[in-house]
C-alpha cells in the first residue's frame, strides 16, 4: 500500500472539452494512492467491515479514519483511495473488487471532488454504484466542498457551483436509492462561515487541515455508520 497526498489540479478547458468553469481534470493515474492488499481485505470480509473508495482527501485521512472506526465500532476497513481520481474509475475499482472478492455489507464512497470538472457524468456513477452494491448493502457517500484557494475568484466560484451540482445529484439519487446514506460534509462546513475561511477546516479549499478538518470529516463519517 502506497500512501501520499496530491492537490486536485486542472488544466484550462477548450470549447471541445465542455467548460464548466473549473477547467479540465489533469492526468491522475501516476498520483499517490493507498490500496489495501489481499491480506488486509480478507479480515474485512470475514468480519463484514467496510470497503472504501476515495480520492486524495481519503489518501490523506484514510488511516486516521480506520483507527477511529476501529475504536468506535470495532469495524475494519479496506481502502482503494487514489489521488486525483474522479468517480467513474473509483466505481470501476468497486466493480473489480466485487468480482474478485465479493463485497461486505457496507460501502463508503468518498469521491466526487474531482468530478467538478465534468459534473453531468456524476449521477450515472451513483446509480452504477448502487447497482453493483445491490439492494441489501448500504452505501455511505461523502458529499463535496471544493473552492480551490490557489485559483482565481472566478474559478473558485465555478468550483463552488459545480460542488453544489454534484451534491444535488447525490440528494436526488438518495430519493431513488433507499440504501444510500449521504455524509453531509458540505453542510457541516457551510453551517458556520468561519469553517470555510482562514484554512480552518480546509487547507486549500479542498483537502482537510490536520487535525481539525480531518477529525471533523472522519467524525461525520463514523457517526453516519453508527446511525445506519
């Protein structure tokens, strides 16, 4: 398992790309990742723990989440986290693990931040995830908040608008899929303006600060799992 962090990056969009104001997602395949081995996956299946599929936020925060989950619920978690990855290849990884290993009763999807570059494709991937999970598994999905502070004000505004678009698709999907549970990270941050300012919970408008933002996001995830 390799571990690292990568800031979500973009390149300028062209008319052919379909510009939603945030630019175009750059290459991510060589970015840092954290992927559990078969030795780590087996006990998760044996104890009906959780599989997690995430992006760079999860690469950074996944280990702390695993410790918190173990201490609070006793659950074990296997991860497939990859920096810069949008949701479609994350769902591809879910499908691959389902075929190779089978799935536990709960799936955690912490992906969507990299879909701000092409929001319309996101809804289909939610439906695809729920189809792979099947009617008897619960899927927890962390919603998104992106407004990259290194970008211009116009791009930050587009990031925020596209984040809301992603989150609306999640909310709409929840009405179609009763086993979908949304972890409301965006609402937590928006509840008090200071949480989004001065690098309180987000160090760059995307990734959590450590420990404050990391602990807050992981706490929301664990509470959702506890209450399901």
